[in-house]
């Protein structure tokens, strides 16, 4: 996995955590749910990249 892919996935995860925390602090369930969705998406992308790395033989 390239460094840029890792950075993009991490940035999406951090943004999702921020959205979730903001939604929680303001009692905005939609924003909180959006943040959780963003985090899930980032984790899924990361897992896909890890699978690609295994088949390519990268560590």
C-alpha cells in the first residue's frame, strides 16, 4: 500500500472521529452517525489495502 493511501485512510478515520465527537457533544445523532460511517469506510479501505499487500508480498 502506498504511503498516500495510508495517509488518506487515516485522515478519513480522524475526520470521522471528529464528526462523531462533535455530534455526540451537540446531541446531533445524524452527525454522530455520519462520523461512524466515515470511520467504517476508512477501516474497510484499510482492510482492502492490507489484502492487496498480502498478495503483492509487501509488508
